[in-house]
């Protein structure tokens, strides 16, 4: 079978690799991909925003399954367009992807489904926003896609007002409302579930590091590192949380006539009152996927076909098998990230023999005319290592990451430290 992965980041690189391990030996294509993915899949130079060209290419190539990585094409209706063309696609429809596209819609569905989440209100003006804040810190979320950068934790009134002005008057991310949300305390957990429109089966739990600097300081990013599994979240606990936060959403969306197929990602805060949802995404997480999928021993292609309903199948009775090994993923980001994106810095060390046993995925790289691999901005590379415990995986990941150099490289030094501190090796 021919499988087309849509996207060009580290997440898509990890998806391509996991699909390549399928016993069904699929022929892999990726649009637009990146220089790292080019070694493992045939690239089609089509941007993820060009829905017509993606559908035409999938038809011309005789693709048996399209796997959509990023949120933007999901929200823009790529899966709907492929569906209309009779091409199976793993991922939610635009209507179901609204769970990610609109924070206010997600809150409304959570409320209808009885999913635990923080108190909130949706506001359109600075005055409404200030009036909705009951205590500090408070959380302000732009009600639309913002690449993980539309959330501000405001410690005081001045920051809250400035943020509301930035979002609602300056329109930093475009027109749109703001969700004012109760600040939740606790540890974060990323729990993703495979969904077939009726069922939600949790993947292995992961933790993501959202802030740019060590010690969770500095602005939010798309994610600077991740690890899997998570101390205290065994399989039974993951299923318990999925029954609380994934299954009711799948049920509610089915009831609304917009069934959810694909990956429903719950970003959770493990509070003293139990898990509460801080966000849903309608796709695999980045960089969680880079830590989660290398641990999956089941056939990802078969699971995706079943989630999509190809041949009338579904996920009933599906069992996911994971290695006991731990995985730690480090993100190497370019100079200035997340505020600005440096590009064109030459990357050295990628062919170092010491990286052979690791999973290096490309996120923001480009090939220069002379063949050199250079940075293309944002998050540049991911290094994932597996190990018997979190310390072994962490040490191997850092040893690998330190073999890769480029100007302005940013790398957090405390990824997975929490797991190392708590795990009893
Ligand atoms: P989101 O994009 O909604 O996941 O928000 C990005 C990050 O902001 C989260 O990973 C949390 O670190 C933080 N955050 C979001 N909502 C809350 C909340 N209600 N309380 C505390 N922190 C939050
Ligand atoms: N790592 C967070 C996300 O994928 O949204």
C-alpha cells in the first residue's frame, strides 16, 4: 500500500519511521517533507496548505491512506476533501478538528460532555476580559490556532491588560475572541488517544516541556523536549483518564454528527482534585510523538487504517503493545526561537557515528545548493534516545544532541529530569 504523510516536521518524520516498521511494508511518500524525511520517503513538493494539489497527488499516486500531521490542513478541511474524493485519510474532519481550532468551542463541548476542566469565559473586548478575571495568576488564550504561542499566564493586572490588548486590539494572531481561564496548579500530562469515531484508546503517556528555558522559564514554545512513559501513569491509569477525558468527547462529537477519527490529544493538568483538561489537539503532539512512537511495537499502519474505518474496520479489541524502554526527546531550536526564526546556519555532526543508535528527526532543516544541511528556523532537529530507564535514555539523548552543532543552537538541559528524580531504577 502507498501511504502519504502530510507535513514536514519532526512529528511527521517520527510518523514516517513508525510506518516504515509496519509488516505491511508500505511505500511511503511525504508532502512536503524535509531533508531528513527524504532519506525515508519520496517527497512531493506540495505545501500542506494546498488542499487541491494534495488531493490530486493522492489520486494520481493511488494512495491507500493519507496521514495528516499538522493542525492547519485538518482545520482547513483536507480530510473532508480527501473523503469526498474517496481517498481514506487518517485525521478528523474540519468539524471535529474544531476541538483544537477554537478554545471556546472545546470548552463548550467539554461542558456538554462533563469533562473536568478549569472555569472559563469567552470575551471579545479588553473590558470584558478584565471583568472576567477573578484572581491572579490568570490564563488568557487566543481563541484560534497560534502554533502553541497564543497562551499567556498573566501574573498581574498589568500583564493581563497588555495581553488582552495584544490579542484583541493589536490582533497579534488575527481577529478572534479570547478565553479567560482559571489557573490550574499541578503537573502536566499529554495523553493522546487513537479514535475511530466511537472508541478512544490511549497511547503511552508523555510529558512535554513547553517553555524555552530550563526550569520552565521564558515564553511558551511548540515544545522543547518530551519523554515517555510517565511515572505514576501506568496502563490502567491511562485508560482511567481516557474514560474521563477522551471517551466523553468522542461520544459527544458522535452525537453532534461530527465523529472524531484520528488522534485526540488531551493536554491535562494533574491537579489535587484530579486530572483537568487544559486543551485538546486534533492530531499527534510535537515533540511527544517523537518520544511515544519509537516505543510502539504494534503495527501503526494497521491501527491507523482501523481508526479511519478502511474496509469497514474499527478499533474494537485493538491492543497497543509498548516496549518497557523509556524514550527521551530533545529539541534543538534555532537562534531567537520562539520570537524569531534564524535560518541558513550550517548544521554539523549529523553523520557522526555516535548518532547511529539514536532517532534523529528533522523539524526545521533545509538543503543548501552545495548540499549542506542548514537550519530553516524554529525547531530544527529532535534527538530521541531509548534506554532501560529515564536516566539512561536522557544521558544517551544529551550525548547525541551534543554531537550536533549549529550557530545559536538552543537546547534545554533539564528534559526528563522529573522522571529521573522519581523513577526507581
Ligand atoms: P495550551 O496551548 O492551552 O496547552 O496552553 C499552553 C500551556 O500553558 C500549557 O501547556 C500550560 O503549561 C499552560 N496552561 C494552559 N492553560 C492553563 C491553565 N488553565 N492553568 C495553568 N497553566 C495553563
Ligand atoms: N507539544 C504540544 C503540541 O503538540 O501541541
